[in-house]
């Protein structure tokens, strides 16, 4: 890595060039440890680099990198152009060590066929959901969880329709939630309530990846609370109560990382 101010200047260039030239959206995130070094006064509390989480025989493997550049756009070619440009711009400052192409599947569906994102907050409410509050030293920035989930679609295909729907706790057609879900259903595991019984929201923008031999979901979630998604993960692996998420029977988290996604203003400052 180069020195901190050089790196930040280069990252700002990446964003400036790509958003105007290629029609591609760019999100840049930093490992909590790197962000602490780059911008110590803007460090969110209660956030560290991802380390392996394990309970009940389920392991969520860490694959924490210093920086994450997320490019997304309607055209695969434009996204690739933008990726090449970002790589060139960052050459000498950062080395590309991992990349994953992904794609929108069906009508915002996971490869299992379930609609993914039904319970996302509406777009006008999303900024408040994903931004750290004014009381945080990193107010306005967002916390991202990036996870590569590898699916066993053959195992899923062998389940009968009723069992499949109970895995998530929603219907495959129409994404309607059941009101009598088993405790292992995904939506039962990831719903976290506040002291008033209100559901705590996150914003998810996950996409499918892979081919015929290996495939799954690139989970991308944003929150304005550094601990909320960690609690969801703990619930999925049954860390506190031993109740695991059915999804973990058919999917394995092969790579996980936390990133601080600063606002443009914080980056430039
Ligand atoms: C194999 C990986 C995963 C798959 C296939 C998956 C799929 C789904 C599906 C199909 C739904 C129901 C529709 C919707 O509201 O979007 C859902 C809901 C949800 N998921 Fe996941 N998910 C995965 C991992 C995760 C992870 C890692 C988290 C959090 C750390 C998470 C958090 C949520 C939340 C908060 C909801 C909304 C629950 C509600 O309010 O009813 N999911 N997911």
C-alpha cells in the first residue's frame, strides 16, 4: 500500500472517472483496520475485521481484504471496462487479489428461485437504514457485509416443494411469508427486533454468481449499525440457542468480510 492520503486521492479518482464515463455505479469499502489507519477520527465503534465465525459445525470463513471495489451496472461489458480502469488507476497502490463477477438472476431472485430483497426498505428510506447515526464518529458512512455463499442446488432440488418453502419461510411464487414458520426458517433467524418489538432493517443488494459447477449468492448487505448483521449471522449459525438456519444446510459461506463504506464527503476530506 502507498501512504494514506495518496490512496484516498486515487480512490476518489476511481469514483470520478467511472461514474461519468462508463455508466457504472461504484461503491468503495475499506477493511475496518485499514479505515482506522486512514481516518482514525472517523472510525465506527464495535467493528473489527471479519474473523471466522463457527458454531454447531457451521463455519463462516473470513476473507477480509483491505479494500473492496463494487462495480455494478446494466451492461456486463461496461462493468468489465470499469473494472479494468479501476485496476489500472489503483496499480502501484493496491494489488487485485480477488474478484467475483455476478449477475441479476430472474426477477431479483436467488438461484434457489426465491425472490431476494422483498423485505428491503423502500429506496427513499434506505439511506437512513444504511447510514451510521449522527452520534457515531463515522456518521453517514455505512457498514457493508460481503459474503460469498456457495449453494448445493442439487440438495435443494431433492427437497419437496413444501420443504423448500420452509427453508426460507416464504412462498417460492409471490414471496408471501408464512405465519407458522419453523424456528429454523431463514426469515425467523434473521429478524432482529428492537426494544419496542420493531424489526431492525438492513438493505440487501445480493446477486447470483457462478456456472454449472459452482454457484451461489454474493450477499451484499448494508447497515447503519455495526453489530446488527453480526447478530443476524450469529442467529443463522445458532451461536446462542443452537438453532441453525435451514439455509446453512444447502449453502456454505466460503468468504466473508466487513467493510466501512465512507460517504464521498468523508473520502474527499
Ligand atoms: C445463502 C445466503 C442467503 C440467501 C439465499 C438469502 C435469501 C433470502 C430470501 C429469499 C429472503 C426472503 C425475501 C426477502 O425479504 O428478501 C431473505 C430475507 C432476509 N435475509 Fe437473507 N439470504 C441469505 C443470507 C442472508 C444473510 C447472511 C443475512 C444477514 C446477515 C440475511 C438477512 C436477511 C434479512 C434481514 C431478510 C429479511 C427478513 C424479513 O424481514 O422478513 N440473509 N433472504
